[in-house]
C-alpha cells in the first residue's frame, strides 16, 4: 500500500475543515489590512456652523466693545410682594366731624337730632351743628346697639333704638343707658330685626320686624312688656303714624296704609320705587318716601301719583328721614351726611362739627 506524504495529509485536513466551516454558516474573517500600508483616511461627520468649536483667542488679543455685541439687559417688571393686611386704625369718635354710616335720624321737640350710626356703633346727638356721643356701643356681638338699625323719640322726649344684634328695642333712661323694653330672657329677644320704630297716640311702640319668619308690625306697650302682633306685612321697612293715627309702612316696593279697623290700603303699588326705605307724612297728608337705589325722595300728594321730588346729587343713598323745623332731614350712609330739604325741594347738607374742636 502506497503511503501519503505528511504534507499532503495536512493540506487535505485544512481543506476539509474549511469546507465544514462553509457548510456550517461560518465565514472566514475579513482580511486584515497590511500594517505596512497607509491607514485609511477617516471621514468626519457633517457639523453645522453653530456646532463648530470657536478657536481660542490668543491671550494677548484685546477684543473691543464694538467687536463684541452684547445685548442690553431686559428689565422685567418686578411685582412688589403683597403687604400683609393691616388692622383698621381705631377711630376716635370725639374727633369725627360726620357719622360713619348713618341709617336713621329722629328729631326731638327741643331741636336736637339723634342719628343711629351703624358702623360706630351707637347714637350721635346733633345740637347747633355740633356732634356729640349720646351712646357708644361695643364691637362685641349681641351687646346693646352693636348692630343698631333705627332710632326714634317717644312722646316724652326719650330716645328709642332698635338693635338687630340683640333682637331688642331699647329706651334710654335719665343716665343715658339703654333699657330693654321686651324683657328678653335669651340672647335673641322676641323682636328679630327691628327696622323702624313709630310711636302712636297712646305712647305704644310700633316696630317693623323683618327677621326670618317675622314679617310683621309688632306692638310694644309704652312701658315695655309682651310683644303683640299688629299686622302681617311682607318685608316691612319704613314705618310712620300720621296725625290721624293711620299707620304707613313700606312693604317690599309698595307703600301701604293701615286704617284703624286693621284694613290694609295700597297707596303706591309695585313699579314705581326701586328700593324704598323710610316714609314720613306731614299734617296735610302729603307723604315722602326715600328711595336708595333711585337716589330719590318721592312726594305723594293725597290721591295723586308719586312724583320724583328730589333726585340725584348730593344724595347718594337716602335712607332715614324725619320732620325737623319745618324741613325734611335725610340720613345718607353712602354720603356719610345729613341733608336738610325745604318744601321747595332745595337740598343743603347740615354742617357738622366734632364735639371737641
């Protein structure tokens, strides 16, 4: 048998291995570059001008301001920090030259005016143009006159006041202190929201009560005591007893008159007033109604339609009214003033001075 040379065996074995590798999916490694040849030239990626690095300027290079354009700074508005809320400074009533929020006014036979100041809270006495404190209430809720709504004068010249904070009506004694007329024994008395007070010929007090569930005119005996129902009236406000003992009352946007037999008569129906507050009646039967929203004092002659008697400036929000020295006095809380109106319709503010000059 003829032998195969060793070199041929090795060659055959190498060829067989290459064939197996080819059939098995293996590929021979790509040929490596010859280390003796020049390396390939690398291709740089595309770089935009904005991404190109800027060459550093030499250390001894001076760049002028003209060469370097620096945009000016933009001033942004700086909002100031909100200030903490400040407590209102205490008011010295003795230095006030006008009420803070006059809602009601009453005139005594001796010529003094008494003004219910809701924001004081309390009552001013005005005599010869000078204001003085008649009563100063407390800021504490449910203390007498903390939320005073109305003021009146009885037949003996004593001051009356209605207070919604305590639900009571007070008469002031000789020492100037309020005394309860309803004998209340609870934080809220039998009167819920006394809006106005009138006094009849017997000295009894009539009160419009506008509280929740109490839409009525109530009667308080002259010396105080049990509250009685006079009439049920929807949203009663202004109240007045004329010389013939007819009871006039504002009910929502209407003007009613209660006859002695209890009959309710409509004097002015809806559609005229915007927000009526008070009513007063002269001895000749002419009625006047203050209308806050309309900034108007209406005049109603007997049997006639209402006429806008005084309207607009200086009236801002006329509310309380009273007859005084052959004139009509109006309390205006928005103007913080008292106005006197003569029977020709001329309006003039009542000049007031503080009690301590």
